[in-house]
C-alpha cells in the first residue's frame, strides 16, 4: 500500500540525521520537543512555550533540547559543535582465559561523562552485541531506554568491561526486586568490578547471596513494621541477626517484648534481649517464653517504696519514647 503526503498549507524541514540515526535513541518527549521547535523556530519559541504546548515540565523541554544539542542536530548560536571521545572499548575476556585482576576505577560513574547521542549510535552500529543488549534491556523494562540509561549501559559495558550477559543478569535481579532502575544496576556493577566479580559463576553466586539478603530484609521489615529504610546503625544490627541465624519467629517475639516493655521499637534494646536468649540457649519463641516464665520479674518492695501514679507512669513512658527515638536515629 502506498501513501501520499498531505502537506497542507505549510511545510518545515527536519534534519535527515533525526530519521537516520536517532529514531531509536530519542524518546517520545525528545521527538515531540524537536518537532515543535522546528515548526516554530522562526518565531524564536522558548522552552516554556514548548512545555506549555506539549503539557510537560519545562525541565523536560530543556533536557530534550540539550539532547539534540549534544546530538549536533541543534547548535547554540555562536558555539562550536562539541565532541566527547569515549573510553576505548575493552574486549571481553576469552572463555578459557584467566580473569584479569580488578582495576582501579577512575571514573566513579557514568554521570561523570558527557556522551553524545551520536557516539551511542555509532557504538550500536559497530557492535551487534551491544545493540542486542539495548534491545533486551528495553524488552525487560517494557519501554525505550532514555539517554541517561543508554549512557549508563554503554559505560558499564565499555568502561567497566563487564560482559553483556552479566549486565543482563544484573538487570534481571534489579527487576525481580522491584527496582526498575539502571542507575541502581550501575551501582552494583561498580561494586562487582571493584570486588573482582567478573565471571558468570561469580555473578550467580553473588546474586544468590543478594537475593537471600533482600528476602530476609523484606520479611524483617514487615515483622518490625518498618516504614522506611533502616539507618546504617540499624542495618548493622540486622546483619548481625541474620549472621547469628535468629529465626523470624524469634525476632518477632523479641520485637513484641521490646514494644511491650518500652512502648516502641528500639534496636539496641531488642538486640540485648536476643543476645540474652542466645546466651541461655533459647532459639525458639517457646524456649524464650519458658525462660521469661522462670525468671523473676518483680522485686521485693523496699522500705519506703511508693508506687508510681498513673500520671508519673505516663510521663516516664513519654520520656522513654523520646529517648528511644533519638537512640534509634543515632544507630
């Protein structure tokens, strides 16, 4: 079936490079912004006007204009075309070759480079493996990659020298735990590179450990009714509990005793309970309950002892709650 173009009452030019090189790279917003600008460029249209017309944020318009400037489709008047030379791609190690020793990363992340869209296009055209990586990543994410994600994948592959199959395994893990973020995958890739995790076997072992830790953390957050990510100090307690092998049932019971005694969650207090039970050989809630049952919980009243009033008890609980909140923030 053939089609005829209805030019209407007006026509405007679109650079051929847009169709030849950037239809796969540019996202919907970037293409819309460019077409809107080209249609009205004689009117000196502003980013704010484009944003209002397209019903998008002005920051999105400015980011799209920056994309087309880096792609050399648009140029700022009076400025020379920019160019950035990306790091030379490193060949993946042969199947039977020994893994190279970890190298020091001088670029700490892909954010430290300004990679031209044209360079990404060139890299895709020159590497079928890289093109397949991009295609599979888009398929798993269920959407086209934006420029920052493209830059990140290319940086992981070429600068860190991570094989594409490892990158895909890493993306699968991130998706499986609900983190649809290539920047998160990049942070893990940087750690792997520094720790020398370079083979499929090493990656599979590490991912197994990470999945186990993530599952443990998610279950514990539910048990402890945590609404936010644990602090560094709190995470240290959690890691110790997992290493010690405390069952989730025992942790839940320790949490209940903590709240019963002081009114809220306090990691230091809960840790003391768990350490005390462990020292006495209690590994289950039933064993811990037996210990508590056999342990005297009340002291004989001293001469002159006066019970606290309900108001004093309430004030003491308020004070303890405030102290525990500060302690929890500090841990």
